[in-house]
C-alpha cells in the first residue's frame, strides 16, 4: 500500500511539470479568496551585506552634532566646564583690582577715613599684649617655674616619668597665654569704643596670637627641643630643634594667613576680591608646608624609624618612610586645587582640607602619648 501511494505521487508530479509550478494559494484552499488569479513566484531579494559599505568618513560636523545630544550627564559636564571657564576668566581679570578694593574697604570701615587707622590699632593691641605678657611673667616666675622644676627627675624613663613634666609645661603655657590675652583685653576696654571694625581687628590679632602660642606649646611637648632628658621621640638635639622651628614657623604662617582672611571677610571686602585673596592665601599655606616637607624629610623619616636602621624596621615602617612625603605632597596640591575650584565656581568653603589633617596629627600625637602613659602606669 505504501509503495502504491509513493508511485501515485510521483506520477502526479511528472504530469504537472517543474516549469509551471505555482505558489500554493492558502485562500483558495480554504475557499476565502474567490477567483483570485494565482500569483507567480518571485525570486527572493538578496540578503543585506554585514560589512560596512564604503563611504565618506565622519566629519567634524558629525562629531559636533554627536556632542549636542540630549545626554544629561554630557550636557551637565559641558555646562560645568563652560561655567568654570567663564568664572576663571572673571577671577583672573579681577586680580589687578584687588588692592584698590581692599583700600576702599578699609577707608569705608575706618572711623577716620584713613586705612592707616587699622595699623595703629594693631600696634596698640600689640602693646597691650606686652602689658599682659608682663603680668603672665610674674605667674611663670613665682608659680609655674617652681612646680615645673620640682616635678622633674634626674633620670626619667619612659612615658611614666616624662609625660607628667611635659603636661605641666603645656598647661602652664596655656595659662600664661590666657593671662596675656585677658589682661590685654581688660586694659583695652578703657580705650576701644564700640566700633565693630576695630573690635574685629583686635579679636583677629588676639586669636592669632593664642592659636600660634598653643601650637608652639604642643610642638614643644611633642619634640621637647630644649629638654633632651624628657624627649619622647628618638631624635638628636639639633634635628629636634630644627624641626621644631620649621613646624612652628609654618604653623604661624598658616595661622596668620587665616586670621588675615577672616579679618578682611569681617570688614566685608567684595566677594570677588575675597575669592582671589583666599586662593592666594591657601597657596601660601600650601607652599610653606611643601617647603617644610622638603627641608625636613630626613628628620621626619628618622622619627618614623624611631632610631632603627632600615634593615631593622618592618615593611610597614619602611613603606611609611618611603610614602609619607609623596602622599603629603599630592594631598596638599590636590586639596589646594579642590579649594580653588570650589571658590571659583561659587561654592562656599573654609579650607577644612588644609586644617583637618593638621588637627588630626596633633590629636593623634596627644592620644598616643596619653595611651602610652596609661599602659606604662598600669602594667
């Protein structure tokens, strides 16, 4: 039966002939297309080529059109660059006008109409601090020095014997600083009138003096440049004194510059001039710190090694010796660039990036010393 069916299909195909083959009309098959004529088959269109067709290369206009798309991130980046460029040009063009605007601001703030009034005010406040310093000398001579000398021991060992003496020294120094400012302020109340710019000037001077003295005392405690028997870090006398002078000098530059900028801002110097002054002020601070790092890199590396040679130190200590200087330099430059960008673009900033690492270092030194003292006392 199967052979008969195959032979019958073959005979039908031979009779129909291959030359007259028609496309099957499914509409006629199901009776839905009426008397529609049969459609002849058409050759299939060739498939499109996957290879790129030769043509002109994209022009600069095409790339420009691509950058003008509606991509929000790309558009925001373009806007930020354009805004920064315009503000940078405006800031640079304002540099020659800074001196005149400061002069005009001082004239407007001075009760006499002359900017020299503030120089006389600073000199008089300095004279008042000399009077306060004379009073604090009495405290040092009759109270602080006897206690400080009696606390010393002939052969101190470790944090347990050294840290109390250094703590006395820092406490007495802070008290003398407060006495100096307190006496100067009390005497100045009889001379200064209720004039806001004058008070801003005196407060800026007193605050700068107090901050500089406090930082000086902290570095004296950390390095003990003139008390070798009570020096905690392993460092010789001459390197300790040299490093101490550099640290105090760089700190004083930063404190004076920040006080100067705060004073000008309190006198309401125009905003664009304050931007220029703040950028150059931060650059001065960063430059002082970079010079400090370069001039004392060997002393600081010796402090990290703590009297050991490079062959005796661990790999962590060696990594710190190799990396502390380049990391500090990169951080300071990057912080100044970030602060300058924020100021130019119009973002309010106070320079925390430059101050916070310094404070963290001081707090870390104090915490380390205190914890070492507790450990030695307990165990």
